[in-house]
C-alpha cells in the first residue's frame, strides 16, 4: 500500500488567526490615537502558513488586509502614508506566504509520488515470501538503511521444485536506488531457473553467468565490473528428508537453531560472489547439513551480523537468536523479536540494508533418520 504524507495539522488552530482579524479592529477603536494595533494583523497570515495550505493562507491573508482597511477607516487614517504602507506590506506578506505554501504543497506531492514509486519498485522486485512452502513454514524481514527510499540492496526469493523448496538470500553491492538494476538481474535469473530440477551447483553456475553478463552490461554506464557483485547463499530443502543443502557465494553462513542453541553452518568451500566468478575458480560446491523437523534455519545478510552498537561492537546474532528460540518463538515471532532487538541494539537506525529469512520444518511428512551425518560435498562447474 502506498504510504501517505500526513496532512498538516489544522482544525482549531485556524481560530487563532480569525480571532485576531475580528478582535484587533474592535480593540483599535478604543485605544488612544497614538497607539495602533492594526500592524499586529501580520501575525494572522504568517501563523496560518505554518500549518495550512495555500488556499486557506490566501483566504486568511485577504481577510487580514480587509481588516487592516477597516481599522484604518474606523480611525479615519486610511489615507495616511503610514497606514497605506502597512496595507501594502500586509498584502506583500500575504502573497509571499501563499507562494511559500504552494511550493510546500508541491514538494509534499512530489515526495508522495517518490514514496509510491519506491514502494512499487520494491514490491515488484522483492515479492513477499509465502508463509508455507511444502513442509516448511517461512517468515521474512527486510529493512533498508535508507527508509525514505523503501528500496533495499538485500534480496531474497523462494521457488518450489517437484520435491523440494529452494531459497535465495543475497546482498547486492551498494544500497538504496543504486542497487535496483543489480537486484532485478539477480532475482530475474533465480526465478527463471530455480524451479528446474538441476542440481544446486548448476543453478549457482547459471546465476553466475547471468549476473556476470548483466553486471558487465551495467558497468558500461556505472562502475568497473570488478566493483559489481552479489554475495548470495542458495539453499535447497528436500520435502522428504531431514537435511538442507547449501551453496555459498561469499555470503554469511546460515544459522541452525535447535535444542536452544545456534549452530553456524560454515561451508568448507565458498565460491566468489556472483559477478566475480570469471576472476577465479568458478566451481560451486554443495554441502549438506542436518535439518530435522522442529529445527529452525535462519538466513541473513551482513546488515544483521555486522550491525554495531554505539561502542562499535557487532550484534551478537547467534546468541540473541538462540535466546529467542529458547523462548519458543516460531519463524514469525523469531524475526519480529530479532528485528526489535537489532534496532534497539543499534539505537534505532541501520548503517546497512538488512534481510532475514526464518524457516522451520513442520510435522506431517516423513522425517527419517533422526541422526543425519553431513554428506560429502557435491561439486558443479560452469
């Protein structure tokens, strides 16, 4: 839903300028000839401009000028040079205040359009993840470091195959508006290929080719190609089983939350970030870890793990996630708790975009082998 610019406060405030317009000419009648309150009428249009729009400000300004003229007629001094200058000055102030309010209203409309555009772009690129996919419950959270843009350089996506769920979480170099093209390339490539039955290393190789080509196209007008890359983590969770397959491309490792503990799923073979595969070994290795029914898997970007407090200390993600799971939180509650905790830890603002995905396997399908031993890595090449 498009965000709306809150209306300027008004209501009872308009009674103040109206009261001045009515009362000052009346009081002026009873004052000595050398004491003249009519110049105070300038307060009415200037005060109105602080909270009202251009039309109301212009209306109050015109009424103020009329009130000034009435006050001059009452004292039989309208033809004097001083009173004429006061009327002219008041008219000029009214015009200036009206123009100011008009420009402010136009700025508010432009800002509303920018908010609408940024939210539309973000919702088109970063579609909300489904709450259920096969035997999995999924929750996601994404916060840009530049909240006014509503656009994040972090990304995630999910795709279903015939017998598994595949997830992607990534971090595009850059943030805000500069990351839009790179994010669209990455997500477009994943959505085009992830539903296929190809092994995870082949999917990673396809993403590398697509991203490298797309970023090379962008580099003609933007940065050098070596400065354009995407860290990513690919995850494949079979429907029938108790394992999770991962391929890492320079991305922070996932956390496995079980038995009140947070276990870092460190991969032994980490490929370069997507877009840089041509500069080194472009092989991709799939590694397998236990993921039983009731366990939770937390995927995140470095905007979470590298967030700092006022003393420059990193956010203790594993410790806080483990504590949240011990409280019995499911995926939605876990992310809500971690997001609140993270914002409190950093003082309410983020220095980098952040994204998180929490996944749990729910009962109802076969969950064989209560004790799963990680399998040997499976390699794939471009």
